[in-house]
C-alpha cells in the first residue's frame, strides 16, 4: 500500500501519518528522516524526534539525498518524512540531483515500493499562499508539485490533513 499524506504547516499531517503506520501492525517500522541538520537547533530537534519515534518502535534512517540507495527490510512498514525536505536537499545540496531532482526522487520512491509492504510519504501543501516568490523558490515549488502529482497518481491512498482532520482524496 502506498499512501501520500499532505497538508499545510502545523496541520497534523505528521501525527496522522504516524497513527496510520502504527495501525499496520508489528512488522519492522522504518522512519526515513530527510531533515538535514544545519545547526545546533536542528540537531536538538532531530534528537527529540528520534526519542519520540523510538517509543513507537521505529528504526530511523537518515536520508538527505539519493533515496534510491536506501535499503529497508522486505515487508517493512516505511514512513518517509518529508518530501519537501528531500526535494530541497536534492535541488540545493552539492551531492543532490540538481536539475534531475524529480526523476531521481521518483526513482527512490519506486525503489522503496519494491522493497516494503507499506509506504507512507508525508509532503507539504505549499502552493496556495498567494505570495510572489523569486525564480529559485518557484522552481522548487514546481519540482515539489511535480513529485506530488506523480506520487498521487501512483498512490493507493491520498489524504490531506486540515486542522487535524484527515480528508481522504483518493
């Protein structure tokens, strides 16, 4: 099963994604974390999140770029959070895919799908604020939108979380 979960910042999408993966049973739970630790504050946040996930029996795999190289146990339940970070990492980090971000990220998604029983991907809805952005940010939005569109087309389920309320789209 492939489930894509989207929503705005602070919508409750992460909590919902964790609830959904816990419902899938006791198979190994893998949490693919994509937030790059830029500074001390982000390192503290990552450590706090690792402790919280450990209580739920997640094994955490840090992956900032090159998702296709991640290996997970067969039949595992995998939660990838979040696509927005992974896309930015691929676009802007020196070891990232750059202009090839969309196909490289989708190759990684398909690789995970070939290995695991269930994949839940958390992504962000960053497209409706009405703000005019610089060209680089607009390009990032386009890449993330393209990835979200492709994931939605391939997903078995798609949910948007609004104010903590999951709305099934597909």
